[in-house]
């Protein structure tokens, strides 16, 4: 029997306070009721062999300390904790939160440094844990922030959100797969070997992602957006932009994305979702009656289907960084 190709399976969970994403950013009394679901979710992961990385923000870290949310999993070495910076929930506080300053990449680097140091201090002093993995709140990364992370002992980042841009920053043009970011342009592979970028998995149901992205971008632009071209492309299956996230996509589309990612030469998928969507109305954007069961079911379906054609190798983000470092052929090194 022919050996199945390997596919590294990474699951990252933005572990944070819940609030209505359509409303204002919370500024106090942060609710972290969703943390009560983490032990059950970890049990699900244990059953499936998944080794999740929980990107924990300041509010969730405080709640986790109080309720010992990660205690058993850390003792059993079945998960990893990464740092997740939400500016509005992470002291020291500077300005009233708004759309612009909710993105870490928009903050003065001095503010990022102060907030990151406070977050890491909470991990070390209260969770007795030194994080080496990082993801910004609301995605995006800069050269200054990447250097700051390296100076604080971080060795892997997962803040690049492929094929995404907004009025404040862009992740367009990043390589497919994991890479060592260039010190002058974090969206290109470079020569440094201190901190690795392992992006969230986003792509299309067609192999040539750059071309697919160009077509998709054109479909979103005037005048094509007025005739709902993106919707037409999706429903006819001619072109789908797919996110490796069980809070957004069903299993069939995530499997299709995994196959195309592998066809493009990347040997991992980085699935992601928000812990706040493990409970009903945790974000206002995943309006289903049984969110926990649906998320777990979709993850299981992806694993079961991919296992038919691939040998899945479950790793935390840090484990994947070490593994890719030792197997450089799995990295994108195109400058």
C-alpha cells in the first residue's frame, strides 16, 4: 500500500472574553464564561489526538488563573498556551478603544511593548508559564512588533491572516505556508532564523491561490459587487474563498481547502476559532443553538475525511515550529 503523505494538523484557539462583535469594545467587567467550556473541549481534543494551542489574552488569563482552567492539560502536556494581545482588555490602558486602536499593528510600539510585558508577566507569575507563541488581536503584524516578540523570547508568530486586508493593514502577498519573515518585510520570507511565521490557513478551492485571489478581489469590487458576483461564484462552486475555521465553514469546504493547500506544497493546516464561540451568543456572529457540539463535530469530520488520504501529525504551534525548523524543506523560503 502506498504511504500516505503527511499533513501536520495544528489547532489554534483565540481564548478570550466574550462580547457582541457588532457592538462597542468592552472596557471593564470582561466576561469569560466561555472558559468553563475549555476543559470539555480539551477532553474532546485528547480523544481525537489534537494538541491545541490556546492563544490566551489578558482577561482570559486572569479568569483561567482563578478557575484553574488549563491546570490538568498543562500537567499532562496535552496543550500549549500562547499569548494573545487585545489592546482594549490588556493594561496599561491609553486611549478609549475604537476600530483603529483595536488593531495591535496601529498602536505605537511603546504601547505594544508595555501591554505585551504586562501580558507575559501574568503568564509567568500567575500561570507559571513562559509563552513562546503569539497572535495579535484582530490579526496583522509589523516588523517592529516581530522584533519585539523576538526580544521577549517568542519563537513563533501566527498573526498573518492570508488574503486579507483592511483600511489599517494588509496581509496580502504573504507566502503560502510557514516561513521565516524578512526583517524588512514580514510578508516575505527572509534570512533570519529567530522567529517563524505559521499562518492561519486561508485559501481557495482552486490551486492557484494568487490568481484565485485576484479574481475574488475583482468580484468584490465595483461594479461586480452590485450583481453579487462573489455569491454567484460561491454557490456555483466556481470559486470559494475558504477559512480553516469551524465557526465559519462546514467540514466539506475545510477539507477542500486542506487538499489545495497541500497541492500548493504546504504540509500543514492551521485551523482556528474563538473560544467565545463555544457558548451560545458568545460573539453574536455564530448564532446556532449548540455551538460547542457543532464546532467539535466539524473538526471531527475534517479529521476523519483527511485521514483517508493523509497521515495526520497533530502538533501544538511550538512543536510545529521546532519540527519545521528541523525539516526546512517544509518551509517557504522564496524571497
